[in-house]
C-alpha cells in the first residue's frame, strides 16, 4: 500500500511542459523582429513601411504604426557620398513640383514661340532676347539693356516700339494669363528714385506692362506684374556676364487651362 501511495504522489509532482509552446512562439516572433530591424539598414523606405504594417498587425493588432525616420544608406554608398540621400530627396521634390503641359497646350505655345523666335531672328535680337518652353508655360526673357537705362525704370522712348511689337504676339483668343516680372543683379542701388533693387525691378515690370497694354486688343484683367529684385538670379553675380544675365524682364505666358481656372 505504501508503495502505491508514494507512486501516486510522485505522479502529482510531474513537470508540466505546456508553457513551452507559447514561449517558443514568442521567441520566434522576437527573432523575426530583430532580423527585420537589422535588415532595415539595407532596405528602402517603401519596403520598410510595408514590413512595419505587417508587424503592427502582429504586435499591436493593427492599431499603431512603427515610427519611421530614415533608413541608413548602404555603407559603401554613404561613405562615398554622404549627401546622396539628401540630393535624391531634392531631385524627387523638383520632379514632383515641375508641372507638365498637355499636348494641346504645348502645341499652341510652341506656335507662339516660333513666331516670337522669328521676330527675334529678323531683328537680330538673339543676344538680347530668349524664349523657353517649360511646364509653367512659355517664357520670354528680355535683357534690361534692351529697354532701360542703367538704374532707371522707364522704357527708353526709342525702345517703346519693341515693346509694342511684342504686344502683338500676346493677342490670343481666348486670352491667357500673362505675368511680367522684373529682375536685377545684386549690386546695391540707392538713388533719388529707388532705395533698393526690389523697387527697381517692380517698377520696370509695371512700366513695361503699361506699354504692352497700350494695345487695345489686350485685356488688362489677364496681366499682372511682379518684382523679384536680385533674389532669382540665372547667372553668377560675381562676374560681369552673369550680372548682365540677371538684369532682365521676363514675360511668362501661362497655359490656358490655368487661365480658365483662375
């Protein structure tokens, strides 16, 4: 009898191993998490976000989100170019911000550009006028010495005819929004008329626009003027040639789609 009782008591003190199953599952998940965290050093942002969503569902029931800052670049690439990630982000932003013309708009603006280019060639204005077609529209650039005396905002009387001839190219049916902008170099100006390059650039744009609007076929409601002073240079202000490029008036012909929306 005593042996049987001792045997039964021994059976009661046996080890229960049922806890091993959830423990092994937990360890497997933790191991997977460490592997994912380690691999993010060589994983792009998109894949990381996808993986984070999967583990959010596992650990948080889909109610939270892993905070993602910026995965570490490949070691070799980072050493060669520590600013590579920053440059790539800037390029992506520029690509996103750059608008794209639809085919119909591009064709119409190209026709206008061809007429202006023909006028430039006939009058030998190649070194003083330039046109370019961008996502924003058709841009006509005019060097300041074509229209103005140095440090002055009034269009020279002998050059008013040039402004009036350009106005003919802006006659469109239906009309488009047109922005006239003035730009200067970074050489400080302070005379009896202007205390800053900003003021000079604004008044040059306005005075040029006034002459354009002497054309009765142009509706002033579609025109606006801006002055950027020295703050949007296209050339190097440390050189005479660069400063000459920066002193300019620009005429931007916007796509008709934008005009109608406004």
